[in-house]
């Protein structure tokens, strides 16, 4: 199981890549060494609150979004995982759960 520090780093990396930024570009924008960004992303260093605020600002996300990494954990909730669970249910139960999910998403 990954540590929170590792999951936070993986999430930062995921968002950084989605924004099309290299570690060097992110480091420059937050005024840090790219080696420190690398250490954060692999979970070897913990960013300070100020650093997380800067990273979130540059990545154009709220700081809380950096901690949304449930999907990065083994057994985490993903669309694929939900489909797999639904596939293991009998048809009637799967339809009921699907209707409940649809209603909850509205």
C-alpha cells in the first residue's frame, strides 16, 4: 500500500502531465529545483503547505484536488472498478445499483 506522501506525489504528477508541463517547467513556475519536484512526485519529500499552494495555483486546481487520489490506490474507486463489480452481480441487482448510482449523480 502506498503512503499518503507517495499518493500525493503521484497525484501531482498526474495533474502536471495532464496540464502538459514537464517537471522543469513546474519547478520554474513555483520557483523550486526540478530535483525537489521529482522527489515530491516519487514520495521521497513532502512539500510544505506553501509549496502545495503554489503547485495548486500553477496547476490551476484547488489544494484539495491534490488529495483526490483514491483512484491511484489498489482497489480504489474507478469507473473500471465499478463496471467490474456490476459485472459480478446478477442482472436485477446490477440494474438496481445502476439506478441508485444514476439518481445519486443527479
